[in-house]
C-alpha cells in the first residue's frame, strides 16, 4: 500500500471514529426496534438465553464439579524473594480421572519497583497449566495490589495434593489471599 493510500484510509477511519453516531444521516429519524423498550440498561436475568448443547469442548454428558477445596489467609506475611508457600497442602481424592481448575488471588505489596510476582498452584508438586507467570510489576505507590490467575491440570484417579506457592524477585508482603481448587469429573 502506498503512503498516500495509507494516510487517506487512516484519515477516513479516524473521521468515522471521531464522528461516531453523528455520522448517521442528519435529520433522519431513527425509530427504535419494534417492541423494544427504551432503557438505559438491560436486565440479563430476564434475557431469553439458552444453554448451548453438543458443544465440542464439553464431554459427553457434560462435565460436573465434584467438590471444591478453598483456602484463604487474612494476615500480612513477609516474603523474602524467591519461592514462598502461600497455603497449606490439601489432599483431594478422585475416584476416576479428574481435572483440577484453580482460581487464585493474592494481595501483595513491594517497595521495589522492579518486583514481580508469579502465583504458582501445584498438583502433586507439578505446576498447573498457566501457573507461575508474571503479571506485572508490584508498585509501591499502589500499595497493595491483587494478582490473579486461573489454571488447570488433568490428573488420574487417586489421592492428590494441591498447594499454591508465590514467586517474587525481591522482598514483598503478602496480604489477603484466596485459592479455589475446583475438581471436575
């Protein structure tokens, strides 16, 4: 594409973005959709949504949550940098193969602008899928900031151990945290 065409297409696109709804025909009255109520918001509880059936990502007969293990803490804990245990190890028992889905939230504070944190759920000592990634620097001016993630790991039948660790570059403080270990079969 030539520079002229690129500049022209960019200018036209910006004109429509800036003009927004006023780009519609001036003076023309636009009637609401027949039967629709004029409202600022929509009550989704009354919306006619239906649950999709036969989706390729669902197992035959659907996947069901068997149980939930939840851990949390409300005291401030000093972290020295590196790996630190966030919660106590918990045992889960799968009568047949199951999937563990974790939802984790940790509230952290650091005086070091370069400090980052990874929330690291483990099942039987193995990182879950999506575990331990860095989600941005912890900034002191923000004081405490929440870091969250959601991960999963498929495991076989039997007893398994679930636990969450944190990894920080430098010292930090852990405030409130909550870890949900959902077990699906």
